[in-house]
C-alpha cells in the first residue's frame, strides 16, 4: 500500500476513480468550497499512481517552495504574461507535454458563486482532450471520478452540461451553502 492511499484510509476516505486513465485530460472538480478539496483530491489521485497538475499563481513558486509545488504537479501562472492568454498557454502545454492531467475548479473560488469559469472547456476543446468529472463527497467520505465529457465547442451548451452534471451533488460539498449552480 502506498502512503497516499494509507493516508486516505486513516482518515476514513474511499475512492471510486473509474473514469479511463488518460495521459491527457482536464479534471473538473466541483463542488469546491474548502481548501481541503485540494489535499483530498491530491491524495486520491496519487494513491492510484497518477500525477495531477494544477495551476497556481507564480507568486508561490519561490525557493524552496517551488520544488515541492512542482513535484506535486504545480504549474506556475504568470499574470500579465506577454505570450498570450493563459488558455492558449495551457493548450500549448498540452500539445508539448506527453502527460498532463490538469485539475481545475470551475467555480474559481471557495465562496458561493453561480458564475463558473469556462477556461477549462476552451482548454479541453483546444487540446482535444476529455473533461473528467471529479467530486469530493464529504457526506460519504468518497472521492470519485466516474464520467468524462468531450466538449462540443459550443461553450454555453458545454457549461450547461457540466452544471447539470454537478447539480445533484450539492450535498457533497464541505460547505453546501457555498455551492451554487
């Protein structure tokens, strides 16, 4: 047993990650209402021997923390970068790397909001990769990724599909009152 799986077991969490293993995908994680979501998601994915990536402000990539963040899958985001939009930079990353499993939270915040970001859909479409749906279910102490979706390119329609997927999982959030569709 690996340490990641052992850590989850000690705190009573279970896994159901039955979506296909992919070298490249976007992992959409919702509801996102707590900093614990990151820790639990990381432990869950690593316990299967998979590497997940995440975007983080470049501010946090200072010595010596940058080595830990990169080892955990962190990708620094440089605000105001002159190389073009962040979305295009991430699509380019997908094209240039052999393995990218990018975890994103479409809410973009742990606070209540019904305005979900769409960059993850543009990225999945531009990189021609599926979006896998992750849920961290605090009510049942279960992390699952069972389903995936290939965006159509009609971002409004795709976002509606994603929101409809997550609508029944409002009870799963650590703080359900902060989860809005």
